[in-house]
């Protein structure tokens, strides 16, 4: 028997594609909107990058919100404040602005806690970038503020051994990744940044809540299909 090459598509590959198209619809109907959108883009086979709605990710997933606060903001707040105040003093009490950035940290969206982002992203890298400023307050004392964004990036792929089950649709391990191998789907990069937030370092205030994402990406969002690029897997 002739060995199969990467270019050959067999009947079972078309069966898997049909099941995955059904998953797109089922996931969307089950409010797994982001999982649906990302699988649709995978099957659209363009490989173009996709923007992640980071405000929505933070709002949807309290675990990811806490991860961001603890690993990126609170863990660095004291050092950033001290560095900025030292620069403020060296500058003779004139306003200063210092760019800051945290290293990338991995976060995994678990299936039990958040099926939407588990299937849409799985594990992703995130960090915080921003600017720490110091200026004199109304009482003459320095006020230290941080204007920052949360950044998330990942690659959408189906590694060997990954399967998916949503509702009555079950696709065994390895079949979703096979779509890429035979040219019926294409992996793509995902990245995005949150809205800019302001946090006064040393004030004792809580870390700001994520920006309300509104209806963006939900089924009631009238502009969703156009942003997703249409394609042959309509919802």
C-alpha cells in the first residue's frame, strides 16, 4: 500500500471536518462563543493572526484575573514604587515616567472552571506592560501611579493527543490536528492587550477591575461575523 503523504486527504478527514463544523455551531449555541470562533478560524484555513479579547478573558475568568494581579502587579508594585520615587528624588522633585514590563507567565484555563477559554486557548502566556509615573500631589507629596495593560499570546493548534467533546460531538485524540496536516485547516497565532488601567501604587487601593467588554464576541454582538472574516463555516 502506498504511504500517505501530507498532501493526501482521506474520507475520514472529511468526516472529521464535518464534525468540527458541527462543533462550531454547537459551541456557539452553548455560549462557548470564543471556542466556537477560534475553531471556525482554524477551519477557515487562512492562518491569519487573531486578536484576543483580553478584557473579556479577565472578566470571564476570575482565576486568570487573580493570576494577573498576584504574579504581575502585586508582586512588582513595591519595587516599581521604590524605583520611581528614587528617580523622582534624583530628578529634583520633577515628574518622571518609567516604562515597566513583567516576564511572560503561563496560565492554563481548566476545562472544569471555564470550558469556553479551555477550548479557545487552553494555556497561554501573559505579562503586563506599562508606565510608572511620579508627580507632586495637591499636598506636595509625590503620587506614584501605574498605567498598564495586560497582554496575552498563544498559538492555536491541536497537538497530537488532543481531542474535544462538546455536547453530542466527540472528536477523538489526534483527529483535530490531522486537519492541519492534510491542509484542511491551519494553525494561527493569537495575541491581544487589555484596555489601559490606572493603579496608584502604595495607596492601599484594590487592583482595578477589568474593563467591561460589553457584548463584544457574544452571540448578540451584531458585528461579530464580519470581524471573524466570514468563511465557509457559518454560524
